């Protein structure tokens, strides 16, 4: 991914939990789960920082959307960023892994930011597949309209496939779960970390080769698990998008931040 001679920056990487939702394991895998039991979802945004360069990955949803969707909103993603010393109003770059409602809300939180998104994702959420109610389910028209407004405000950067967007920081097209889903790969003090986002909701998706029920393309989803493995330095370097285990496997980013913000680097 590197341009010749370019030295990667070393990035700090954080996962910030902002919401929670109860559900059963059988609801999380196509074909159900013979070991059924509670298997909740956590909701995260991620922050990457190197010196004064900051990238926020995904924007989460707010209290009102949580109410509408029956999710348990814990804290605004903005509050988590502030806790790390990142002022949302000053953020210059936001990467959207995909346009699902739980990844692309809080439209006015980053008034100065450019938004990085895959071309195919915007085509998907504004195109003919959205004539199907099932396909629209994880999207919110308000999020899509907000992105179209940003586009016309000159604030969207389209990527088509893989792209290095800063030294040691790249996006990687996966598709699968959503037509234009992208992962983020980042160079850290412990090596290459991959923010899989919804390329894998849980570690179990990758470990068992089982796919989350809401999926645009099953084959591309399975290929995505393999791709994440190729891009990351080890399994332990792949961060799934919704697994409560993330908070247990990685250390809190500071005192009192357990169950809220962990360091992935
Ligand atoms: Zn999603």
C-alpha cells in the first residue's frame, strides 16, 4: 500500500463504545446457532491519532435514533472523543466504513470534516436496491440525505477500492455486509491493526466462518474475513465491529474508562 519511500506514521487506535443492544446468538448467524444464548451487540466508533493528525472512523447514532430503533444509548460518541482530548468540531477527517444507521449518524458533530466513503456504498444507498424494504432496513434516509448534502458542500472524498489516505493508514474495500463496506488498516506500535467494522460483527464470525444475517453478499463477506487476516499482523490485530469482547481483550485507555474506551494499539 505504501508509496515508495514513505515512512508510515505510528498511530494510536481507540475503540469508543457508545451503545448496547441485547439479543440472542441465533439472531446473529445465518442458520442460527446450536449453542443459543445471550449474545449482545455493542456499538462503537473508533479514533486514530498520530501527533496532531486525527481520523474518526464512523459517527454512530444519537439518542433519538436509539429510541426509534430500541437500542440502549450509553453516551454520545462525541463525549468519548472529548475524553481522549479530541474536539469533534476540530476533526478534519471522518472515515465512514459504510452508511448503515449505526455508523453514519450524528450529522452535525464534525462540521469541519471531510467524509471518506466508498463510491459503491453511496451508489448502493441511493440506487435501485433501495426499492426493497429489506435492503433499506439498516439505512436511515436522514443519514443518506445528510451525506448528499455534504457531497454538494464539497465535503465527501470517494474511494473506489483500496486507498492509502495517510502514511500508515488505508481503507480497503470489502463489500459483503453492505455493498460498499470498507475496512481500515493502520500502522501502530504493535504492528498492523485492522478495524474490520461490520466486515465481522463478532470474533465468532471469523472463527466459525459464519455470516451475520443482514448481508448483501454472503460470498464477499466470507472473502472479507480472509482479507482482514491478510491485512492484519495476527488475529489479535483484527477488531470486529460489534463484539463486547473488544472491551475485555484490550486495556482501558485510562482510569475510569473500562467499559467505555479501550486502546487497540
Ligand atoms: Zn452494518
